[in-house]
């Protein structure tokens, strides 16, 4: 570490072992007061790379990052380190067939944008580049215009754009990023279905409910507790057809006075396969 703290060397958990332990890598940041490679998000990135049949025993590691998420100002990086030195691309390392690889990547991006911490996505990730990054070549922009898979690539690009818009417009996704009041687990123990639910909150009273289904199974009429009554609506669904998904979506729903997940009221919705959803009250609270 340099004198005066101008540079900060940060140790971050990078590789998940079968025991839930991690290898350590060092990254040096400049011009950033505090930064860290979050082990919980690294675990989720690896979780997305595991075939669905092997995911259930590893679900418990996904909450590791939330144990200390509010002790520093964290960055959630999918940096160039993840797409060089023989690792291939993020898309290429996803399990399943062509459609499932894209769906896994979209679901992961949705989770990452909802998770506490600032986001870093290296070039090419915004449209699911297939090749490993090459410093001596341009990005494969032609994937957006040519070939049968062009709609899948443009779908990822559109999703990243929409995630950025929602992240900007909904204070609950960023304003209390480093405050424990900004996060609450709703359901994190449903390993049998590779499913978890949490909410983000802000000081203006707004809230966003986040649901991730990391199985390729559509789950109809699933109920989750919500923090407030009224009508709620989807603000992000990574399975929408415009993103290359199967198009399993939900119309706005009225909260029912049925207790669930420790809340006095709940929503009953359909869960798309390999997808992350974000829900918010249809009429946000006054600022």
C-alpha cells in the first residue's frame, strides 16, 4: 500500500470451491477510496456457470456477500479478468443449450444490477460477445446484425440498457447502497428450487422486490411476501421476448391479504425460467 493511502490493495474472493471456500486474488485500485471484489457476487457468477442439476447444494453461498455488504463501498466487477487468459467469454461458459446460455446470462445481469454495490461490466459484455476478449481486435459488433442469433445478442444489449434506466430511475436500487436499511431478504432458503427473493429500499420510502429463478422451469402461481399493500407491477423481466426470452410475463397484480414470508400481505405471480424479475408499487410513494 502506498503512503497516504492513495492506492488501496484489495483482497477479494474469486473462486468458489466445493466446500464454499475461496481462492484469493489481489487487485489494485487508484482514485477510489474504498473498493472490493465481493465474494458473494463472485459466487453467484460461478453459480450461474454450474448446470442446474448441481446448483441446489451451492445456493447457500450466495448470501455470503451480504454478510459484510454494508461495511465498505463495494464494486461488483465483471472485469476484463473474467474474459481473458483462456477463460473464454461469459456467454461461452454458461451451461445448457444456446437459449439457456443467454437466459442464464440475462438472469445473472438482472441479479447483479439489483444487488447492493456499484456495477462494472467490461466491454463486449453488454451484447454477450462470444469470443474471449482480444486487445488486438475490435469487438464483434457484427453479432448484433448478422446470423440467426442476432436477436439474442440485441436482446442482451437492450436488457443492459433497460437495467441502467431502472437503476437510475428507482432510488431503492442505489440510494441506500451501503446502508443495511436498503436491503432485506424475503426468501433465501429455497435451495430446492434454486430460488431467492429480496427487496431493496430507499430513504424516500420506495421499494423494489427482486425475484430470481435459476432453473429452466416455469413456476406458475408462486406466492411471495411483500412489504406494502396496493398494486404492484413488473419493472424488469429478463425473460421478455424483446430480450430473447420465452415471454413469460405478468400483468400488474393487486396484493392479497395473505401472510407469507413474514409479511402480512403477498403477491402471487408466474416465474419465468432462468430469469430475474423486479417488481415495484404501481403508484410510487410521494417524495
